[in-house]
């Protein structure tokens, strides 16, 4: 019996009919080199033999009476794989557009809570564009709830289910599995009561962490003369921050990683992730200009970061948190913008070591957290205040070697992330086999003409390449940091050491 963290549970509380909180994927396979196309029955048998590598596939939620605490993951004693699989044949409509239309409708549907929170649809009859012999291939449409995984662990799960060789794995009988009996309501209530008794100690720990994070940020700003971070609710209004509906669409653009690496080499002291963020920023800026939106104020992105604190030398609960990042969309030069994005990310380094989102939510009672999430949507609070950020952007490094499923090669994948009120666009970039695919999950009622984003990515990449070739070396002191050590720096370093020791005593 494993309890959800408050961060994971918050995705359950945020879910509604118009905002399902699952992560999705569309995986395209090519059967050109297979003797026979993969049958649905063979896929079911294959998946049965791989369930043991992903335990959450056979675990469902156990709610605590009166919501006195967070739900638990427990074994589903009535687990049946057939309840999590569906078969669809495209027939004569096996083109890419038909597949993506089908996927959009499937990904709009929330997962059912009375069973493990995942579902796969096997799509037969798909015709891949590179298939020269006319042999039909297939696709998988996958849904996994955000309460169970994030984008990074979702990619890892698919890697465990697939194969690294074109030789089909021999189908074997499933490993024996004996589900553990569900705990009684009395047991989970007692466990919830014990958790509540630990709250005072959690509050003290959180206060100490907050003190250290704040002190480190202040000292770091003095050392490097960094600007103050964005205050909350100061991101500009944008076309993407309006109330959403249940409609979904996935728009994707694929580019060669080699072109992005060439831009990185040309610009010097930037990372590949900076280049990806710069490409997304230029695409969003072009979209906003074509729709007459104001580009004078820079968009703010929310990007995931690891919260395994370098200063604490220990895990801080959930392994993923978030960082607010200025995308510098007010900068007209797309190559110089990438350098500014890099500087903004470096400037935000003290806040990467701050409190994780999970620690901030773990002190809130589950009933209040659920009510707050519901009121946030029903009272349309996002429409009354400026957004905290404008768009989430996640860059997920994927395998650079081919993956297979019973001899059929995975040739392309498209990924989606959940939308919620005031957030009508989410970007997920995933690399695979030397190609980066930028996936736009959008609500078409909020982001009209979303299909044009694919063309804008191509135009943006060309523009960045041309600007990078003409950009001189980075000598702009406004965006670079001085590494010179001064007496002031020494004094501040001494202050940092004193504060760190004081915090350690408080924790002791």
C-alpha cells in the first residue's frame, strides 16, 4: 500500500470533464520488415507477459473516507487486461490525418477511476508514409494518468514495454501474480491520523528549507547582480491563457537534432535545451504576431526541473518540480533570444534548489486541496488575475536507438500533456533516433489555427539559423556573468556559510 504524494493527488483533484489529467502518446510502428502484420491478439499476449515490469499497471486508487488523507495505490484484485485495451481498424482510412483525428477524440476522454489509471488503443490498418510495399502497419494510442507518472517516467515506461532488437521476443506465459488484499477503511483512517500527527514536524522542516532557499537567493543576486525574480501573477496575458473546453488537438513538427546542435555550437555558451526553448519561443512569437497579439512583454514558461537538492544532498519528495523562465519573446533577434534564455536559466539556479511543489502542498489537508482545485476552475480565478506563467514546456530526452514491438519498428511518436483552466496550450518536445518532435497539445477553442504551428516551427528554425550565423560573439555584459572575485563576494560567501550552519542547527 503506497500513498500518493500531495502533488500527485492534486492532479486527481484538478481533473474534470473538460480537463482530463492524463499524459498521452501516439506511437507509430512500421511493419514493412515483418513477415506478417502484428495481430491484436498477439499484442495482448505480448503485453500480458510484460505487465510485471510496470507494477502500476495493476494498481488502482483506494480513497480514504471523508478525504482525511491522500489516496493509496493498492493492488486491483479484479484486474483484467481487457478492461484497459481497445481495438480500432481504420480500414480504407488508414492515413495519418485519420489516425490523429481518432487520437484527439480518445485523448479527450477521462480515465475511469474504478480501475488502474491507464488505457491503450490498438489501431490497425495504419499506413505509414515511408512504407513502400503497401503493407499495413499499426499504431498505439496510450493514456496514463498524471497522478501516477510525469512525462519523464512515462517515456521510461514505454521503453520498458518495447524491445531494442528487431527480432521478436518469444511470447511467454505471464509471471505469477498474487494481488495483495485491499486494506480496510479502519486501517487507512488510522494511517491518515498518524500522518496528521507529523504535520508540526513537517512545518518546521518546511520553514527551515524556505529560510535557506530565500537566503541563498538573496546572496546569489548580490554576488552576480541578478534581477529580482518574477513575482507571482505577473506573466502577461496571452492568447493561450483563457478558459478551455473539452476539445483537444495535437499538432506536431519534427526536425533533425543535428540542426539544433549546429545552432548550439554557433552560439557558444548555451545548452541544447536553451536552443529548444528558443525555437518554441520564436514559434509562439510568430503565432502571436499573426493573430495581432501584443509581443511587447515577454512570455513566461514553466519548465520542469529536478528537485533532488544539490544543497540538501537528499531527495525532497517528488523528483520533479518546476521553474519559471522568461522566454525573452520581447527580443526581436531569435539567436540573441537564445542567449538571453540561457542567462535567465542560469539566473534562476538558486530557485532550482528551493522548495519542491510537493513539499508546498503536503501541509494542506486533502479536503482543502481538493476544494481549492475545484474552486479555481469553477470560479474562473484564472480569468480574474494575471497568469503565473503562460505555457508549460517540457523537453524529454528519448532513446537515440530504434525501438521495436514484435519486429515492427517504432518510427515516430507524438506526446500530449493535460490542459487545465487558463492553460490552452502545452508543449512537449521529445527526441528519438536523431529527431526532435515538438508536440503542441491545444484546445482549438482557445488556440485557433493551431495547425499552422507546424509550419511556424519550420520557419522559426530557418530564422534562428540565419540569425545565429550573423550574430557576433557574446560580449553583451547585460546577459553574461562576471566571475571576478571581490572582497564583497568574500563577505557574502562568509554570510552564506553562517546562514547555512544556522539552518542546519534548526533542522537538528
